[in-house]
C-alpha cells in the first residue's frame, strides 16, 4: 500500500527544491538556514466537501530565511516565500501565509531568522493512495 501522506510531503519538498529552495520533508535537527521544511498542519486531515470519502490534507511549509535580522535577510526571506508560493500554487491550494517575523530556531542554539508559515491543502483519497 502506498503511504499517500508521506508521498505528498515528499512531493511538496521536491517542488520546493526544484524552485531553488533547500527543503526537507521532515525537520532536520541541525538544518542551517536558509531552508524550508514541510510539516503536518493541525488539523492534519479533514473530511472533504466532495463525494467518495475523500479527505483534505493540510501542511505548513515553514520558510526560515538566512541568519540575521537586517533588511537584506528580510528581503531574502520574502524572496523565498515568493518562490515557494510559485512552486506550489498549481498543485496545492494555498490557504494562508504568515508575516515573516523574527523566529528563534531552538535546534540551532536559538539562532534568530525571519520565518514564515505557508499553509497548503490538497484533496486525497486514502483508499486509492492518490490525490
């Protein structure tokens, strides 16, 4: 049986990588910014409005800009957000994007970067292993 949940997370990562972003489909312990990581959202799965037992799956793409909080790092983070949206918008519904605010990355000894979360959604069929 195909694990459609993991496959979709990998697909999102691949789309981001193809757009020139260093992306992960899970959180690396020592990922050094800039990077994007695909994480399950909450709620993760919800009933779809369509017929046939389909579900909506939601992910967040956390975009971590380069180290630092200068205007240059803010602009670089915004560029990453634009690349991510352009890479994902044809395959996934983009439901919201948070402001790129300073975020502490605790796994890197509290390095502070500009970070933003892009929430995306797709409709899947768990029984058939496809979306």
